[in-house]
């Protein structure tokens, strides 16, 4: 994992979640795009679901949220 990839993913997560809270779909999608750039940089698969759906795309994503 690269610092740059992790930073992009984290910043994208914050922007995506903020957009969801504000009901701003454009902001949420921009955050998701940034988050995916970071995921791809770290060799992870991008998230393909619509922002705000709360669906897990893989067992790995579900396992990570269970740890929190």
C-alpha cells in the first residue's frame, strides 16, 4: 500500500460520506471517484456500487466493516 493511495482513498471516503450526509449526489460521486483512484493505486478493486447504497461489493469489504 502506498501512502498516496491510502491518502486518496481516505480523502475520497470523507468526501463521499459528507456528500451523502448533505444529500449532494455530485459530491458523493466525486468522493467515490477519488476513493477508487486510491484503491486502484494500491492494487484493490474499485467500488462499483452507487454511493450511499450501503451494499458490500465483496466479502473483504464486509469483513473490514465488521472490524470497526
